[in-house]
């Protein structure tokens, strides 16, 4: 009877210790990346509307959009300069 009690107590103690310890999965858990701060821009109302528009994105997203927009403007500029250079 004493042996069963000792075994049960040891089992409960080991289970409690395992529950208190964080599960590492064989290695250290990677630290959570810090969330980027959102930057919001408020745009004036479009024609025919009284509602302004507010857009919130991270600095990375704003930079990517600016880069994409710059590429679009360069393509437009290149296309119009080719048209003016070769009038038909």
C-alpha cells in the first residue's frame, strides 16, 4: 500500500513539474517578432463624395506601394516619350 502511494505521489509530482515547465519542442522557441507600427494617411474626399478616406499600413507596406507606384509612373513616362519621339 505504501509503495502504491509513493508511486502515485511521484507520478503527480512529475506531472505537476511538466505542466509548469514551458514546452520547448526540443529547441528554444523563437521570440515573437515585434509588430510594426501602423502609419495612417487621410486622403481628401473624391469628386462627388463628402467622405474622406483613411488608409493605415506599416512603413514597409507604404514603401512597397511607393516603389510600385514609381515603377508605374516610369513605365507611363517611357511610353509617352516613345510616342512623342516617333510621331505618326
